């Protein structure tokens, strides 16, 4: 049985929805309270028992590499001043996983970004997590682990999905589902960002995938699709026809942090869950909401 030991995080997008912040800073480094969103994604991967991670970066993304690297001066000062709790936080980030990087030289779409991972991945199934999608599962099973458990049974590509509001289907890859068993649906077809009127369902692919390596053959010849970009969804669609695939309706609260409102929702809800901040923040929210 194939085991998944590698994960890929495409983080080369230009972040145009978050300008001007993203002019010089990677959008994946937006803070959710005190952690960059990308760290939450890496933590989900590690909690799902994968330690080999490839981050696909681009220009203006050096702060990503810095975040997961050692900072000797800071570590030294924290040690000298006895701030061992902070030192632990800093060291844990560096020791969490083996992180590799490759640069996508041109912003040619998600499919093209994944193609940049082919030498890292080799001939084995791999996980893909998109930096815009943060999934909170609390004490439950991490989102990626849920997909990996499904992959173990099916041994075919698994798409992480949830149902979205009908009027939002044009933001996502949308699945036409066949036979279903509980949370697992057979995928009949896939379409990238359909019009609201034409969407085959409201089952949306939400930034989590376990993909078999045949995808690279399809990506190599994939023509640009929606938005003039080489779309992962289009290559997956062709692969689905030839090899079959499943969609898994994962449990967890998913935030679209690439969207300003989604980002604000994530920030507020993570702050409300923070044991240190929660009481004070709740009192503040109550105070201002009475004036809204
Ligand atoms: C990408 C994918 C899309 C998926 C979405 C999830 O779109 O192309 O299929 O549903 O992520 O967030 P993007 O949001 O990068 O435009």
C-alpha cells in the first residue's frame, strides 16, 4: 500500500487580493493572531505525520524561508534573558519539519506551481495544501489526516471538499459527485470556477488534496484554462476520467484567508479560542457590537 510521506504547499501567488500588504510581503505570512497562516498549515501537515514539506515560493517570499530558519541572535538573547517559553516557541518552528523550497519563476497558475514539485515528489502519492485555506479542527482529526485515512482505503486521488453557499461556487473547483458512502463521494467530473447558474453542485474543493503521481503527466501538457492560468483542476479532471478519484467531505471549520472578510473571520475566531486573549477580547467584542 502506498504511503504518503511528502506534502507540497504552493505559496507563489502574487496575493493581489491583499494589496498593498502583499507588495513586499508574502500573503502566506499574514498573521492569524500571532502565527503566520503558513505555520498553521505546516502544523496541520506535521500533526498528520508528514515531515517532508516542499514550499513553492516566488519573488518577495524570502520572509517564508526566514520564518522556518534559525535566528541565532534572537535565540541567544532569549536564552540570556531567561525567556525560555519564547525560546521554545522559536525553536519549535525550526525543528518542526524538513522544509524544502523551489521557486516558481513565473506566476502561471496552481497547476504550473504543482508541476514545479515533480522532482521533489518523485513517483509516489503526495499531499497538497493551499495556503489560503486554513482549517480548524480543534481536538479532532487534522483535515489532512482525514484525507490520508481516506486515501489509505481507496488508493486513489482524494479531494478535500465541503459544501459552500450556492452563490459562492464561482470561487472554487466544483465536483460532480456519483455514488456516496458517508463522507466519501465518487468524483464524476470537476470544473474550475463555474458560473453560479451552470455549477453542477455546491461541493467545492477547498485547498486539500492527496494526489497520485500520474498528475504530472497531465500537467505537462495542460493548456491554460480559467483566468489564462494552468489549472490544477483541469489536469485533475482528465486524470479523473482515466484513473478515477474521490472527494472527501472533511470535518472542520475552513477559512478563506485569501479573502479580506475570510481573513478577518479567522483572526476573530482564533483570538476567541486563545486562552490568554479570549476573555478580554470577548468583552471588547460585546462592547462594540452593541454599538453596531
Ligand atoms: C484554487 C483552486 C480551486 C479551489 C480553491 C480553494 O483557487 O484553483 O479549484 O477550489 O483554490 O481555495 P484560487 O482560490 O487559488 O483561485
